[in-house]
C-alpha cells in the first residue's frame, strides 16, 4: 500500500491523506490534525477563573472545538459528515458533545 498527502485543507490544520493499493486504486482517505494546542488553551481557560467571560464580561466563550474532533465524533456516532459540518444538525451535534462528560476538555466556561 502506498500513501501520499493529497491536500492540506487548512481549516483547523487538517491534512487529508490518501491510501492506495498496489494497483494504484484509492483504498481509503484519512484526515489528521494536531488538536493539542486548542485543547491546552481550553484547559487554561477552564482554570483562569473567568468561566469563559471576556474582560468586559459582555460575551462568554463556551468552547473551542477543533474541526478534527467534530469530524471524529461524527464518524464514531454514524453521523454523515455533511451534517456535522454545517447547519442545524451541526448545532445539535455540538450541543450533544458539550453535554457529554467525555468532551469536557472542549469547554472553556467551566
């Protein structure tokens, strides 16, 4: 099997990697991204005592969700990617994620 990076999608730092069989036919697509900086920033925000509020307290940041985490969640829960990446379905998916204790690391308002 051979592998080559096709496209750096840019959004969320996601790279698309294509895997080909010995005949050169596309076998699988894989997406990867380094989400650690976003997760670490979320953890820092959780500990800063502001509960997500900005300096003026006029707005409140609830979460930062790397696109790769949203895509992974959709894949694990059998949600079509087009639903996870836009519209009303995306809002519902994000609300489910933010209510799930396993995704607490996404929140900045704790």
